């Protein structure tokens, strides 16, 4: 079945007339995904590559049966776009827009939780269910996608977009395929963190193991340790945590994603690895070990 | 962006909060009033412990406190001194607002005991902003906290820390210490006019920062470290992974770098030149994950331009993959052949971190 995207998924793109929105549309149509319409305020009535554009989500939903929204709007418009989708009743939202003010991200995340919606991102590269479809630019052009992704039984979660691809590629090179791969977003506040997504993977029959790519900073990996201890995720979980060098060389400096910073002694990769290992995760010491560990776990 | 204390207090004063009476000094002069507190304006915390905050009762003490002006402290130049009146503190609180991944929202950190070591004492309570009404403290303190929370959100702060929030002899609440960090992502709507600031370690860091700010097509980041292997890494997660692999392979990175989000060739060029021209660099490692939308040919255009300018004798090792991978990698192979550079090129057939030990060995050999 995969998670988040299945054969019944129909998508609306908010920000469809922008450069990134057009590119996402092209990539999604090129890969099994049913994008029925788009929204850009003030551009209702236009078409993008044959896909109709509406002024508002409500207006679009009057004409089309859509159950998911992809957000590709500018950063300062993202909060409004997500709230509009939630208010119109959509319950699966992928927000690719990054560099969103924290005050806005906090509102989006809270509202999504209140109404019980799944919000991926902000700052997500997208969601890919091989063979079923993708939301967002994840996987890139078809030739790259075909090399990296293949329908299979391994779930992939990463904050980083590039590493969502790279980890999926490692899974593929180990002779396996992916059920769903998710770029959860590198921003400090995201709608769905590792633990939330692992709960979805737990319920998915097709997923037999999950690879989690973690990073220094924040507490999202700590939530995973609690989840494992409470037996809320019981499948093999292979974990890699990046950023050990920062502990040694330059603590307090921000590297990589906005969420990646060791503050007041919190968020150290070594500590995350220790906690996850003691909670029962299979922790890869080196990135190149991931492939073998996944194969052994299945 | 971190604000200097005087800027943070200006922000609070504008929002209607009481701050100590103060004068900002850029040049040596006599004490505007005595007694007073002289505070060096730097962006890092724990100033009291480093002797950067001094209480002065006499002109001699004041003259002594002024000697820090113009000095370098922890890589920062002290350009301003904030001279404040002494507040007669009857009671002090610790009040700090920030964002928190555990609750995934804004939180208040609060203690009935303010002071310099409050974070270590362990009396600090964490309360989500949406549950402020549940905080147990005096009514007037809670009212003040709610107003501060409003400023924190509306002014797009990442951090707003008042320590101490003091009550003086007349019962007035005064923000005696203030640390403010603004959320850069909100620049577009706040239109802040603060001059740029960061601890600049070199001209190269400054150049990359400038190139990055030219437009919003992708980002480039560059931070200098103490080693000898230049690193040109793509992607937020991959850059971290590759730094770890380099260190594990016995290499010493000369810098951290990251470029992502399909940056222009111009940006990649500036970053590549900075990485290669750092004195003492004995090798270059160009590395990144299988990109989703950053074009390999575009980044190679920028890198080749920098290589031509620097014309390196040191070894270069590459692992890059993604859109237009074959075209991009071929461009680099051709340029290397034409100019006689020592470049070893790998694509997606090689693992992300597998080339770490290759560059480490090559640099060792080249240096001996």
C-alpha cells in the first residue's frame, strides 16, 4: 500500500503557476501522479500544461475531487496556503516551501495537529511512493528517478532532500526497493517528524523495515527512542546520524539545515546514537554500512 | 540575526517596555553619570564572567572600564559600550521565549529567580505559549509576560530573553538584561535595517556570504576550520555525512561548506574559489548526494571557472550525481585534461562517502 501516496491519491498544487510549481507539475505527471488542478490567487481561469488553475482551494474543490495538496508558494505566503488547504478540508499536505518564519511554521504545525491532518514539511523535498506517484520534486528527472527508486519494502525518512535520494539509492544498490521515501524537511519545526512517520509505516503491511537518516540538533530523534521503547514501532529500524564532526570541531556553530545546531549541550549525534541503540534501533556507525544492515534486517 | 543588547532594548522600548536609562558610547569620554554599569556590546553571552560588564562608582573606575572599547574579544571587536544607570533591584525573574522542537512551537522559559547562572540552577520551567494562562506567578508579572510574548511573535524573534526582568523599589518592571535573536526568514515582512554582523574569520567567508545574499537561487555556506583538505559539499545532510567520513578517514577539513537548492554557477564559483584559496589547502574534495534538482552541469561550470583561476597543483577528488550527471562530469574530465590538473572523477557508481579515504591518501602523498 505504501504511505501518504497510494493509487487513490489526487493532488492539487498551490502555487502551480510559479517556476517551481510548474516543474513539480511536470515531474509528477511524468510519474503516475494524478494532478487534477492548481491554485494561484488572481490567476483563476488559466491553465498550466493543460491543468486548470483556480483562485482558491475551495473553488478548486467544487470542481474536482482532490485529497491532497502540494504547497509550492513563496515563503511568506506558505502559512496562508497551508491554513487555506486545512480549512477547505484537505488532510494530506506536503509543503515544499522552505525558509519559512518560525512564527508561521508554528501556526501551520499546530493547526494541522488540531484538525488531525498530516502535514509534511515545511522544507520537504517531497514524498515518493515508487510505482504509485510522487508529490514534489523528489527524485528529479525520470532518468535519475529510475536509477534510484523501485517499488519495495523499505521505508526511507530524512530531513535532507539530497539524502532522501541517496539513502534510497543505497537501499536500491542493496538489491531492495522502497515502499515510500519522505523528505520530512530540514526546518526546525515540521508537521511530521520521524516518530509521526514511523507510526504510519508501522501500520503499512508493505513496509518491512525503515531507514532513518538523522542529523545533529533538535529532539526529533529522541522522540523515536521513546517510540521504540513503548513498542509503537516494532519493525527493524536502521538509523544513521550525521554531524559527529561538529561535536569535536565546532560546537555551537550552525551547520547544514536550520534545525541542525548543538545548543546548550543538546542534540549531540553521539547522544542520539546512544539513545536509539539502547532503545533497540540498528545504528549504522558509517554511512556505507546502511545497505548491508538493511539487507540483514529483512 | 543576533542583536546587540542596545538594539534589543531599543526594540523593547519601542514596544512600550521599561529599560534602564542609558547612553551608547563609541568613543572614550567622561562618565555621563555615576554610578553606572558599563556593558561591552558583543553578540555572545556570559559577559559578566568575562569581565565585560562593570559597575563603576568613580570616574577612575569608568575610565578603566572604557579600555575594552576597540579591543578584540573572542573574535569580535567591541565597537560600542552601553552605559546604564544602576537599577535598584528588589526582585528578579528569568523570562525567555524561544522555539522548541519538543512541543513544536513557541515556549516560555521562566524562573522566579533571575541571575547569571539561572540556566544551571534548574528552577527554569518550560511553558508552551498556548498555555501561558496556566503559569503560576503574580498577576502583574503574568500580564507583563503575556505582553512580551506578543512582542516575541509579532517581531519575529527566534529568541527573546530578559534576564533579569527586575522589579525596582517603585514596583516598576524593568528589562535589565536583554538578548534578542531575529528570525532571518522574516526579513521580507519586517524590513529590518540592522547592519550585517557575524564574526568574520576571513575575507573568503565574507565573499561567500555576499555572493549568497545576491539572490535567492540556492544557498552557499562556508565556514573555515583548521585543517588542510578543502571541502566543496552539496546538500544539508550530505555535507554533514561527508565531513564525518573525512574525519573518520583521518582527514582534517580546512572548512565546512554547503551548496544546495540549485544555486547559480556564479555562487558555486565564489564558494569554490574561497575553498581553494585558503592558505595551506593541499587538496580539494567535491562531494554530494544524488541531487533531486540541482544540476550537476551547472555546478561544474562554476567549479571549473574557479579551478581555471586557481590552477591547482594539489589533487582533486570528485563524487557527484544527479540531473545532467554525465554531462557535468565529462565537462570536468575534459577541463582537467586540457589544463593538466590531477582530478579523479566519480559518479553515482561510487558510494557517497567512499572517496573520503581517496582524497586523504592523495593529499598525504602530495604533501610528502
